[in-house]
C-alpha cells in the first residue's frame, strides 16, 4: 500500500502486533492476547481497535454477527513510516547522522559490521 501510513501510538502498535501475527481476529481474541502481556481492560482494547479503524489502519469485517479486525498496512509499511517520522523529528531528516550516532554508541559484533558493509556495498553498486 503506497498511501501514507497514519501515525500509530505506542498502545496502538501493541494491538497491531497482535493482528500482524494472525488476522482476522475478533475483539475478544485481541483482548485475550493483550491481557497476557498488559493489564489493559477490555474497554481499552476496544477503544484502540476503534481508533485504528477510524484511522483506516485496520479494516473491520462486518459480514457476520461478530466483527473481525485485520491490518490494512503491513508491519514493514508501518515500521518504514515510523522510521521516517523518527528520523525527521530527532535528526532533522538526516539518516546519516542517526546512523553515525548508533554505530558509534552501539557495540557491534564483527558479524554485524560485515553485514552492514555488505548492505552498503550493495547500495553503492546500485547507484553506479
């Protein structure tokens, strides 16, 4: 989906993770998944589902007595949009300064460094 992905709150991300694992799901299925890892009340989860449906991040199947919910965006689409937004907010849109900071601060294994090198090599070969 190439539309701009709407902003998703942290709590909404938790709901999306449940739906990305398995969809469609009923509200009760989403509630029971989330209650294993959070102390959220069913009403809270229903509110989050309504919000996500309003933002058109999830779709609602109304063809049975029980509504089921499913994602309209892939996890990858949402992660990409979130990354763009993060880089814009925190690093004034320059990915390079973010990468430099992460690389300098993070302890990378030799394997990580090799993988990064390989990704960068592929990237620079494409632009030739």
